[in-house]
């Protein structure tokens, strides 16, 4: 076939240009470490990478949510542990009232102890978290849950339970309402304490007085036992939730590793392959350049003297 | 006899000179674009009968002709317009493709950050910093969406100016071809010989024209080129060129369209599909096929997000116990009434269901008795006796006046969706995280807002926000890849066609070097013949001494 000289140069330049741009692309892949430089390199994988990245980001957000839940539940558990200690102290004090040799004066000491226990319990019931929110006032987290009255304490919160998304399908309660803990199940620990203080401050003169004291103490003990039960029940549930968080953490961490693996598979460059390809393209480029120069230098005019 | 020998020698000398001249011309134009090599057509002069037989009278040059194949040239022209069209389309779509290439810069990470902050808010509904962070990430999401949209708008404006320059280049070529038709006709009539270099120039102009738009040449009997483009629109007829005009679209003031002047002086808009191939065809095809779709797809994500997020937000209560307002500003559909409308009707469009929106634009026309709404993505037309009507989540209504027969409107439900997407709230306390008033720790509505991230709310409840955005990325990626392949194939096709044409018509310098030697020797030989004729004549003269 006839070859036009112009075509010879054009084709030579075009081939060298092709190899050069392929080499530049490989270089860019190596420099960024990414197999996919733009969506057109693999459109399906590009959309999939976006999806997986979103799943990964949501999964990481759930992990952050769980840290928050763990902190709050830890605080709740700490407060409740102090509450149950206080209740056990109150119980001991009430048991000691049963000693018939106690004088009115000595019962007065116990009443004073119960009064200060009342304040301690009230303080625990009004515990705040690190952000200054009350732990036990339901959705009314800015409102003091319990305010002391003459006969006990009134609950100012509501029955709301704050839920946190801890996994794609699991919303976990992070708080329990103060009403449920301190005034639920047919007992009101604040009222019981006030009643007990009043009872112990009443002088025992007649046998009827003694009988009233004995009966009142028995009721009080029973109420405190109910209160202890209520607190332990809540603590057990808090403990279970904390355990669940731990297992969700494990599952979340596994998923995170999987997402990372998928993303890496979609996006990351196989360096061995890329570097091999680069040297192959380099070789081709050099060959194309050399052969072009050789061919271009061949001309009949070189021999016409 | 001797004088005859001298004139034979002289004819050979002339022919050799013409040969050297032509060879020199070929060498000089070896790299001139569009040059076809020329060859000398030489024949023996008419012989003379001397009784004893016919005696040759030397040689004569009948013509200098170019080696040219109309068939091959047409193939190259077609391949050229195909390649330039695809290359232009590819260069344009790559801008969008590259814009979406960086996984850290797209809309996706901003969307994820926004919903992460909503989750954080659900953990601390009363916390002002958590609320502020929702507003800040929403602002940055809106900025990202708007930024991407303004880049797309920039590309569209770039297309306007490229269309303008392409039209002006086409008109220049058309005028030059018409002028050359005239010049070639005159030259040919005057000499009866082909004006090779003018012919080359005209063919090269046709090739250059094909880089701008696909043009078909119909050769007239007298050798004039009549050039047609688009749907058989005459661009050059004989010595007259009919220029194209770039005009503002009747229904969209931001857009330039291409048309021509009709015989009655009015401008007829041809429409984007009317031009194929070449730079102009590629630009128009990219604009109607990809750019609008991309901008609408982004707009749909923005409108869908604004609409569904607002609906959930309005179901809640803010820190002060007041019912939630709009969280995002949502853009309204754009209605463009044609500037050619003669009626007084004004048409309104509003979004009634963001989940039903498509990424298409709609054409509304009135024929005097009924309305026709055409979805432009698939040209589905539906007739309605009256308005208002709801089509794909958009309510189209007559807000005033009355239409005249032949009036039409362009309705673009999602075109400004991304540009008009912004955050409506400014006070963090106004975020409605609670499901009931007066409970600062109530996070129920915040949880519901956060859950929207993974809910299938768009495209008739089939995809998430992220999914709809992902679809757009994937579509752009697919189309870019397709163009990468077809444009490479078109380049190959053009290369092959050019190689074939060049192997026929191109200059080969080695061949010309050979010709140079051949004509040089012919010249020397002719000179020798003349010298011998001189010697013979001299011999005759010496007889008389």
C-alpha cells in the first residue's frame, strides 16, 4: 500500500500520544492509590462505593451512639448503686427500731439519721449527667425531678423514656423515670421516709403507742424492701442493656471491618499489578519513540547528492 | 526535419519542466492539510504522415490533475463529524464525571455528616452545641449541593458561548464554500481545466465544516457544491450561503438554541435533536441528554430531602414547645412560557408529592380545545380537557388568563431544585427534636428525622437520598464510559478512513524523489535531443563552405 509521508508522521505521533496517556493514567493511579479515578472507570462500583461508604458511616455513628449510651447507663448504674446502698442503710436503721430498750431520745437519733438519708436520696434522685441534664426526670431533662414537700417529694418530670438508636434496628432506652424508681410499685420511698421520721419522733408512752410504733415500723420496712426491689430491678435491666451494648459493639466492629474490606476491594489499587503495567507501558513508549525516529530518518533524499 | 527534431525536443523539455514543477508543488505541500497530490497527464502528440509512415511529433501535457476520490473523501467527512461529535460530548461529560470523582468532595459525605449530626442531636436533644452542629452540617450540605449545581450551570453557560462560536464558524465556512463555488466555476469555464488547488481548498472546508456539524454535499452538474445540514436544511446552494442563527430559547431565557431565518424573515428554531455530529451536534446532544438530566437529578435529591425532612420536622416541637417549621427551603418548579405565545394564560406548577418526581422536564401545549403534557425524557404525551392536573407529583394549573391555540410552555419541576436548596432555620432552638411540646429531653422526633437517612423516600418510595444521588453518579459514569469507548472507536474509524484516503491522495516524499530523478533525466535527455538537432543543422551548414 502507498503510504503518505504526512500519515507516517501523524500516525507515529498518535501512537506515541496513546501510550503516553495510558502511562499517565497508570501514574495517576499509583500516585493516588486508587483504582477508580472517576465514576466512568467503573460506574457500578462507583455507586456501590457510595452506598458502602454510607453504610460504614452510619455504622460508625451507631458506635458513637453506643459510647454515649454506655456513659449514660454507667452514670445511671452508679447513681442507682448509691441509692441501693442508702436504702440498705435505711433498712438497717429501721430494723434497729425494733429493739424495745430504745428510748424516745435514741429513736430521735435514728429519726435524724433518716432525715439526712432522705436528703441523700433526694440528691441521688436529682443526679445530673455531664451535660447538666437530670438523669431521672424523663423528657423534662432540664427540670429537677423531685422537690421536697412536707410529706415526702413530688415528681416534676414526665413518663418519657429517652431512646437512642444503637443499631440499625435497635433503639435502646437510656433513662428510667424517677417516678418508676422511687415512687413506683405501690411505694413512695420519700413519703415512707417522712412517715418514719414522724413516727420515730412520736414519744412512746402507752402500750397503744408501742403497738403503733411496731406496726408503723413493719409497714415502713415492707415499703423499703419494695423500694430496694424496684431499684434492683432497674439496675438489673441497666446491666442487661450494658451487656447488650457490648455485644452490639462487637457486631458493629465486625461490620466495620467488612465495610472497609469491601471499599478497599472496590477502590484500592493493586500496586504490584499497577507497577508491572507501568514498566510495560514505559517499554512500549520507548519502543514506539525509537521506531518512529528510525522510520522518519529513512528518506530517499538522504541519498540524492 | 531538423526543425522538427528541435520541436520534439522542445516538447519533451516542456513536459519534463511541467513534471518537475508539479513534483516540486507536491513536495512543497506534503504537509498541507487537505492537499491531494497532483500528477501530470502526458500524451504523445498527434503523429504526421510522411508517406512512409507516421512520424511522432513529440509529446504534449494534456492536463495536471489531482488524485482524488469523492467516495473516500465522503467517508472521511462522515467519520470526522461522528468523531468530533463524540469527542465534544465526551469532553463535556468528563467535566461532570471528574467533579464526582473525588469521594471526599461530593454531596455524599456532606449528607452523611448531616445525618450523623441529627443522630447526635437525638442523643442530646437539649444540647445547644448538638443543635448548632445540625444547623452547621445542614449549611455545609446545602453549600455542597448548590456548589455542584452552580458548576453544572457554569457548564451550561459555557455551552451557550460554544454554540455561539460554533454557529459563527459554520457561517464563515458556508460563506467561504459559496465564494469558492463561484471562483471554481469561473476558473473552470475560463480554462476548461480543473483548478486543483481551489478544489482542494473547498473539499478541506467541507471537512472542517464537518468538524462543526454533520454536512452532506450534493454535487451539482456544473461542479458547485450544495451543502445541507441537520434535517436537510440548506446551508450553501450554489453561490449563496444561508447562515444559521443562535437565538435565545423561547421558553428558557438562559439557553441559546440554533435556528435559521425563514424566507418570511422570521427565525425558525431547529431544536437540539435537529443537529447531529460535529462540535455543535455533540454540544446540543450533551445538553439535552446529560446536562439537564444531571441537574434535574441533583435537584430531585434536594427537593426530596427538603420536602420529606420538612414534613417530619413539622410534626415535632422545638425547645420552646412551638411546633416545628420548615427546616430547609425547597425550590419551586420553573415554568417558561414561550415568547411566541399569543394567549394571556399564565401557568403555575407546584410539587404535591416529592416522592413521585422524575428527573424529566415537561412540555405543555394547548391546541384550542385541550392541553397536552409531554414528558420529555420518554416523549409520553397525555391529553387533558382542562387544568389543573397532577403529573408525576407536580400539579399544573392555570393561574390566570386564557391560552390561545398553539401556545406552549416548558415546565421544569426539579431544574432549580439544587440551586434553591438552603437551610431555613437560623436558631438552633428552633429544631423540632421533640414529639410533644414542653419536654426538652424528648428526642422522639429527632430519632424519626435521623431514620429518614435510610428510608426509601424518593422515586416512588424505591430509593434513599443517597441511593438517588448514587444513581446519578452511576448514570454519569456509565455514559462517560460509553462515550470513552465509542469516541475511541470513532477515532479509529476516522484514522482508517484517512489512511485509505491518504494512501490514494497523499504525498509520499520518496515517490516524489523518484519523480524528481525521472523528470530531471527526461529534461537532460530532451536537451540532448535539441543539441543533436543543432549538430545536424550545423553539419548541413558546413556543406556549403
